C-alpha cells in the first residue's frame, strides 16, 4: 500500500536578501559621508580636495548587489563652495535643492555635469555600474536600484538627490529621486534619436509639460521659458594660418640667416581653433509673449538679449619649441663619447708647412684679434663621420658652420662691442645668463639636432666648439661675454667651466700674483717660478731666503702706519697669491677626498693642512715682506678680531720698542694650527712660491673634460640652459599676448625647473612648457581671427569708426582662454563681441548668400518652469540634429501621494 508523503519547503525569511544588503550598504555610506541634516563632517572630508575641481566626483565608494558592482559617488559644482556652505553646522535647509531647480542662474552653465545642466541641481549623488560590471538594461532593474536609494534616503534623512544611471553609458540616461519631510521629487528622462514632429518646437514641449503635470490651466501658474540656440561658426578658406612649418632644408642653402639657428621655434604649425560656437539666449520669457510652432516663430537670434561665444580649440598639437626640446632630450639614450662620433683625419692646414708651420703659429709675437675658429684655421681638414655608408650627410656645410660659429663667438665681427652679460629674469635658476656664450651655443645645438643631421651633426658642432676653445686657450684669446671673474656657482656647471677657462686665459696673459708692483727696489718684475727641481736651484733659493731675512721683499703697501711688535719697523701688507679658484665639481671632489680621510686626530690635522694652503702662502709672503715679524703681527693684519688691544702706543727705551696687546683665547690654545703653520712657514715672496692655482693645468683639465664627454652627459649639462631659453621665449610671447594665465604656466615651469633630477622631471617640464606654448598659440590664433573678423565687419559698414577698442578686445580674448564660455557685452549683436561675430558670419561662405543671417542651429534648448500648489516643476528639452532629450523634475507632496 502506497503512503502519501508530503514534502515541506521552509523559507527562512530571517536572512537578508541581496536587495536588503544593498540598501543597508548605501545607508552606511551615506552615514559616513554625513549628507543629512546633521552633516558637519562633510566639509572636513572634502576640504583637502583640489580647489579647482568642478563637476567631479569628490567622494566615491564601491558597493555590490549580487552580480552587479556599483560606484556610489558624491558630486558638487564646487568643492570649496560645498565645504564652506556646510561648515560647522551651516548645513542648508532641505529645500535648497528645490530652490536650485527653480533658480534661473543655474540655466545653461558653461561647464558643469550633465545632471546639473538638465535638472539644475548643484549637489547630488550618483550610482552607476562599474565599467567591468553589467549595465542596467531593463526598466525593472533601474526601478529596483532606485527604490533602494529611496529607502536609504528616507532612513538616513539625506538632503541630497540621488540618481541611477540606466542603459548604455553613452546615452547618459539618469533617473533619480529627492525626498524631504513633505515633498518627493522624481527625475525622469526621455531619450530618442529624432524628435517627434509634434514636439519639435516650443509649443509642443509646453503641451507635453502641462500634460505631465496633470492639472488644468486655471490652477497652473504661467509657464516661464528660457531658450537657448547654439550655432557653429567656421572659418572661410580665405583665412590663412600665420604660423608656417619649419623649413627643414634651410641649412643646406647657400645663404644662411642668423635667425635660422639663433632662436628657438615657437607655436604650432596648425590652426589652434577648430570652430566657434555662438549661443543666443532668451533668459526668461512667459509663454504668453513668445510664439514658436511648426508654422511660425518670432525667435530671431539677432534680437536675442544675450549672446555668448565659445572657442573650440584643438587639444593635441605638435608644439614646435617643446618638440625641439624633447628631440634633444632623446639624445640622452646614447652613452657613447662625442669624439667617437666624429673623426678628424687631419687637424693641420694643408699647404706644405706641416709641423714647422704649426710651430711657427705657436711662436707668433702677437695675439690674434678676430674669430680664431678652427673652422677657419683648419679649413681644409677633412671630417669624416663614423657611420658606415655616410660621409657628408650628417656633417654641417662649411658656410653654415662659419655662420654658426660667428654667432656663438660674436667677437669675430669688427663692430662687436664687449658686453658683460647680466641676467635679470629667472636669475634664481641654475643655468646661464641670457645671450651668453653657452646660451647661444645651447640653442644652436638644439636646432642643429632638430632640423639638421640629428646626433652626428650635434657631435660635429660640439667638436668645432671645443676646437675653438682649444685655439683660444693656446693663443690667449678671451671668451666673449665674460668678465674674468672666478666661477659663479649660482650658474650651471657648464657655464662655470667656461668661466674657469676664461679666467685661465686672462691669468695666462698677466702675472700670477696681484697686478700691483711691489714697492721694494729689489723686485724688478712680477713673475712666478715653478717649484725647484735641481740641487743647485735649491741652494740658490736658500741663499735668496737668507737675503730676504735681512730686507723686505714683495711689499704692496704699509698697513695704517702700524709697526711690528718686536722690531718697530713699519708693518707691510705683502703681495699675495690670488685665492684658489674652483668650480662646483672641484668643490665636491675636494669634499669627497676630505671625507675619506676619516675622523681620527691625525686625519683632522691632515684635513686642516689641506684646507690651509692659502694661509701658508700668505704667511710666507708676510714673513718675506716683514723680516723679524711674529705671529701676532700676522694676526693683526690677517685676522684683526683675534688681536685684543684697547689702544696702540709705543714706549721707547735704550733697546726695544713695545706694542701693547695680546692674542685672542683661541689663538693661544695648545695645538693651534696657526702656530704650527707659522713655525713651518719660510720667508718666501709670492712670486717665488709654488702657484696655488695652475691656470695651465686647470685649462687643460677643462678642455679634456669637454673632449671626453658622452652624449648623455652633454645633454644633461645643456638641458638647464635650454629650458632657460624656452622660458624666456614663453614669457616673451605671453607678455606680447598680454596673458594673465600665461604667468601661471611660467610659474609652474619655474617650480619644476628648480627640482630637476632625472629624465622624468625633464619630460614633465617639457609637458608643462608645451601647455604654455599651446596656450600662447591659442591666444595668437584668437587675436588673428577676431581682428580679421572685426575688420571684415568694418568693411561691410564703412560708416562706423575704424579704431579697435584694445582693452575690450583683449578682455574678450582672455575670457575665451580662461573660461569655457564668455558673455558678449553690449546687448547681443550691438556690442563689440556681436560685431566680431557678424564679421565671422561674413567670412563664412555658407552664410554669405543670406548676408548676416545665422546658419541653422545645431541645438535648441528649452527650460520650462511652473508651480503647482506651490511646488516647483521643471522640464528641460534639447532638440539637436540626431538627438531628442527631455528631462523632467516633478515634485509631489508626500501628504497626498
């Protein structure tokens, strides 16, 4: 017998569903954000966000519901404004969202989130699927998420509206809800490809709006309408862009212009402006005073009270100057030495002289005056480039090279007057002075690399530059633009090296000691003798030292009528050697050597002696100029603060003369280095001492350094100077265009310039320079186009005054650059901006047949507002060529619905 068995299925309703978990997660996020009536924490959460952020998500969190993954984002029109508005309890009333919906100031914003533009709300929450998650394709899925948001908003008391993105992301379809204690606002959307005929005008949209409200006309206040038409104004083909692309063949021409290699290129080779967008607006009209239907429309754009203009710029373009710098920076990928890229087959001039002629040139009794330039001295030297299969393709023609070297070394010209270059702008940069030798050479290197020959042409120019320096050193020809002073470590290392070389050249043409002659009759001339090398010379030097002990040698002048302590003779100031001159890398090398000595007492003494070479030399010179002197006499001249005396007087007796005073405490400490060095010092005048600074050795070291540089090292040494030149160029164009925002780009470049360390920093600075260069190009394009358009308008209206109001004209250009859209003052078509627009219309070939009539608008926007029972209602509609969109914000009372 079969028994009937019953199967019981038990559903556990105590477990939370995915939908309930999702709602709970949304509530937790809203509570953390405190976007409710007690939302004091919001300002602290967003106060550190970028001040310039607009229409961007300020807070984001990911949440899941089943297989869907969503991003919950908080949006605000302006972060700072939101933080200030909600700071420390100053949270607005919950009805401020409804006020935003009806506020006319929120109509047609120039730059805002699409939700702000469509619904008028400035602060809102959006939930949308992540790019990797499934999208909400069905209406039921969207309503499910929207119901969760509604419950979360109610439970948390959130005062912001929340929106859900549905459909494909490109459609930008959002539905939402906003809830207060007494009202609930639903945000709906209609999106079609084409507008239905009955809704293709204002009258049809007003009928749709009224039908959506569901009230009779007697109970409905008059509908207020804001209207905006947008037109595209394109240039005619008659307008030519003034910036021409660079001529890549100019270096191969017979005649070479100095501007070809003396200035960095600037700007872009394309037109920076794609098109202009003109928007005409009727801010607020009653439905009773405007007619726009399928048969007739009285919306004449030439009579619109408000015109606004927007320039559509190209976003990416090849900037000539920035591209030139980037191309030179790419050379840093090469690590081979520069001298391996070029080979001099013959460094001597041909003609039978050979080495005898070379020796004869070395013994010439006079110094050359013009441009030495090994390009001229070895004019017939054959240069071969070390690349298989190419001999002359990468070498620079001789005429071009001569012109370049004449520009780099301008002292070859008879009309040249020596001017010491002093930098005024960007003086804090570790670079080189503007228009200095290194400045001109760096610009030439960059242009040669970018426009002619690349790496091997750069190596060719570098070789000629170093050869010219070698010639000038051998013949003691000064470098142009240098003052002969010691290297200034505020400049870059390469400029310091050139300063040092010029210093050595000048030292080689005069004595190694101070230029003033000694007052002693025994000193016939001031010249240095190198260290003795034979026993006979040592004996002669010892005899001379014995003579020095009896008579002063190497006197410069007496010191304020002071006398020696022991002998009472006048205290003479000696002629001393010039201080040791060093560049930045020499200082670092010396510091490294001193640091490797260790920290022992013996190492400290060695370190002190190494650092006291100048002091030892001065002591020996002092002893030679003041026989019978003591350490106290030297201190009185060399370090007066270490000699303590209230006054100086003499007391004469039968044998001695005394001076009252004593050494400072630090000079009397045991083991004082000054005492030890004084005891070791011999009375040797400066002219017979071993030179502290060997100009021959230092000059040869510099020339060898230049010769052995690799391509990478050369690039990193030259790049700071190139950036300096680029900043000068950018500033000159920004000042010419009177750009206030150009100063911001220069400031950003200056900040990045001070922190250059590796290749990424250089690339970032080039990108910043490119943005500033593009900005200046945009300004130049606006100036050219708007000036041309205004002149076209004046030609069509000859009775108007011909003068262009420069201040107002510049204000329009600046506003178009700084703002997304600029309002044209003067009442639409009647102001200066309106006249410029009419000039653009005259240029447009499509509109010439209809004179000044505007073309067909690319978009028509309508905002309709009304109130029912005191509750705000709003509908936004846009009619474009391939889009019809209606967005509604309809408010109901929760007391009746």
